[in-house]
């Protein structure tokens, strides 16, 4: 169970404040309770979004870890006036069908900072830090004096467990209150409810709808129900039943670390030989690496020493030698992609779209970290969208929407660096392109480097920006092909219309000059119509004949067998959406006139 793997580093930073020669230490919880703005609680609207986001991201992670198709119910309501100036009291509840949490782990999960099952796992999980949900509990406690209300059940438990969790800020630990057990109509799952001060924003930067719709877009396997203030309850169905396969985790690559991280990493291993720590704790380190390290000046005896007993100078020497040792690039196997298929199905839910293209690049290495970039571009049919307005950009990191600090983000920097004009889209110099387009860019990596602890912006390293740029260029090329085809078709239509307009005048004139009979003139007009492909009547007549023939045959067969079954043939598949195709194909009856008209229009 995920919950059994919950580890805590609070022993290092927790404990009651101690006084030693006038220097005091404070607990991790104390630090975060004073700096909640660093983890997404810097405004009232952000507080609501962050609380919802932390709970939904956790639910998705938990389901994914356990191979469960997620079904999540989100409920947000205004419960009254808040205690902060100009704030409302907001109730936020998120219920999932995930694995549930063992009662012993409930206080750690919701009331203790740096308690997580995801530390250093090398997986593309949404959560990484063990901070998110405890920060939400702290905000609830600080603003409305209530903790997080939890209900949870694992398959192992006969009854569900309920409690209110509060953060003991002085000691960085969770405290349980109002414990109960009860019968629950589900085998496993978790419901978490917060009462916080804040303000609800539906759209835009801190928009709850923007977050939920974005989450549904890049999690095509999610079934989501939500009830938000001033809106009816809404369900977003999943478009695929395949649960993302969580790839094997990879250990960090030594070349991706800074000295401090390198030393801190060793603390996770306790009393093992330096050699064993390096081999087990990192990817791409093997016996050959040790030979190279010794060649680079590391003492062979040091590699046999316990890592626990190594001092800072020794770590530094080892670290420097490691940086100078050639290692294989990290493996890209640990990257979890959304996939072109799923993204294609998902993007059609964004509105009435008349064109879309999806590009899923192969995983690659950027800054020594495995990473995969996927891009979807869609053109909206909505004619009310101002063609001078910047396109709508949706950014995602490990399948979580990013909603703030756009301009500093690697994704936006890559978008503005592409010359979209060459693909047929308007673009002011070094700005976002313009028009009725949605551009969704997803970056997935087990080691995403964010600019801040609130995970709002992806750090714009040159290598990553270049990789995103290449993916965008591929998507741009697909779009440009379509736009070219479209303008060719428009040109052709324009020419046909001209001929249509002047053709009869020409026929009239020619017939007059050649003194042709009425019959000859009629044939010339018909020939011209056929040439232009506008003669629907002939095709319709032929199709009607075929249809009558079929019906007559069916009637003969039915009479012979005494049965009365209908005859079914596929309809024009162009008219169907991909998802609807199988069902409508099975049931559709032939409609000769309608389908021939459609063909004749083309
Ligand atoms: N709904 C849930 N179902 C099952 N386990 C959960 C659920 N929510 C949280 N957990 C467990 O609690 C742990 C702590 O969650 P928390 O959000 O604090 O940290 P995180 O998700 O690991 O990292 P981050 O701070 O980046 O979000 C998770 O690692 C997970 O094991
Ligand atoms: Mg989390």
C-alpha cells in the first residue's frame, strides 16, 4: 500500500523548539505555516485553487499507483463569510475511488510536512514533495480554525475510518480528533474536506474550471464530477478506459545533482558502503564507473568505507570525480506519456474544433533528465473569437495544469521562439501567436525542475526549451499542411464559381455562332455541369436505382425465408465522430439521397 511507504523526515527538522546558546530551531510545520505563500497560498483565489488541486492531484496519483481507473467527485460551495477581509468561507470536498489510507497514516498524510510515499521515486507522479495536502490543512486551521475532515477505507478495512486532522505546528505532526468508524457504500476510497477562507474564481489564472478542464484534458482516463458555486453539477466522462501504465522508476543520474543534494541523498541509505550507495542510489553507475573514479583520484579504500562515516571533504572529492567521469545518459524508460491517441480523443472535448493535430515526441534527455514533450493544437470553430487575441495556451507538467507565472515558463518561451507566421498563423514579433487556436503543451518527467515550491512554472533551461520548440514545430507543420490544403480548396471553389457564372454565357454564345440545335445546347450545358462536378442529380438517380434494386432483392429474400429483418449498411463514416462510429455503424440504415448529396457537394 502506498500508505505503508509513507516516510517522514520530520525527525530531522521536527521536535519542539530547543534553545541552545540563544539559537532556536523551529519545526518544518512552523516554517511552512509562516510561508504558505511559497506553496500556493499567496492570495485568496489561489488558496481555493491550491487546496482543490492538491487534493485532486493526490487522488489521481493514488489511483495511478494502484492501477485504479479514477472517478473523482469535486464539491465546492460558499458556506458563509470568511474571517479574512473580503473573503468567503469555502467548503471544498474531494472524494476518490483510490486505494484509501490506513488509519495510522492519516495523521502523517494530512498533518505532517515532508511525509510522502513519492520522495525520490523517480516516477512521473504529480506530487513529489510531501508538502501539498498538509499545507491545505494548515490554511484551513489558520483561517477557519478547523482541520481536514477525512473519511477513508482500504479493501483490508471492514469499516471506513473518519477523523478530523489538525497540524501540531510546534512538532510537525498530525493530531486526530473526532475519530469514528462507519459503514461506507464503497470498497475503497478517500474523501477529504476543507473549510477555508478564500474566494472562488471559475475562469482565468486562478480559475477552478480552468484547472478541472485542463486536468480532464491530459487525464483522458479520468471520470470527473464537479459541483462548483453558481454552476450545475457536471460530469466529464473518460474517453479511454486504459489506465496509464506506470513505468519502472529510475534512480537519479549523478550528473543531475548538486553537491548538497548528493550528500543529502546519501542520508537516505544509512550504513552501507559508499560503493553500494552509488550503485543502488543512482542510475548508470556500475563496476566500470568505480574503476574510472579511482583513475580520477578517488581512493579505492574510500569506496569500501561506510557512507555514514564519510565527511564533507570526501563527499566533495567524490562528487567532483563523478562529474568528470563519463556515464551513460539516463534511461528514458521511466517517462509516462499521455499518447497521441488519448490526446486526440481528449482535445475534441475542448469545444467545436474544425482541425486538430497532435505530436507526441519520443522521450529524450534534457539536462540529464528523461523528459517527454507532447503537443496538441486545435482550431476552434467559434467565430466570435477575436482573430487578434493571443491563442489560448494550456501548460501541463506531469499532467497537472500550470496556471501562473506564464512568461517565465519554459513552455511559453518555446512557443514565442517559434515563427508561427511560416505556418499560416498571425504572430506579433516574439509574442504568442494569435487566432482561434488552443495550444496544449505537456512536459512529463520524473524530475521536473520547477522554478518554485508551488510548482507553477517549469524552469526554462536551454535544452528543454529547444525540445519543446521542436515538438511545436512538428505540430506547426501539420497545421500548415492543413491550412495550405484548405486555401487550395478555397481557390478551386472560387474558380469553379467563376466558370459556373460565365459558362452558360459561353455556351449560349458558341451555340449562336455555330447555329447549334436546342438539343445540342442542352447537352453542352449538362456536360459543363458534369465537368464542374455539380451534377448531383445523375448520381442521385443512380443511387436511387441501386437502392430500389436492393429493396426488391431484400423483399424477395424475406418472402423466401418468411423473415422480416431490416437491411443495414454502413453510413458515410466522414459524418461520424470516432467514438460514435461503431454504434452508429451497426444501426444505420442506408439513406441514398442524403449521402449522395453530401458527396456531390464535395
Ligand atoms: N487521496 C489519497 N489516497 C491515497 N493516498 C493519499 C491520498 N492523498 C495523499 N495520499 C498519500 O499522502 C502522501 C502525502 O501527500 P502530499 O500531497 O502531502 O505529498 P505528495 O503528494 O507526496 O507531494 P506534493 O507535496 O508534491 O503534493 C502522498 O505521498 C500519498 O502517499
Ligand atoms: Mg500531493
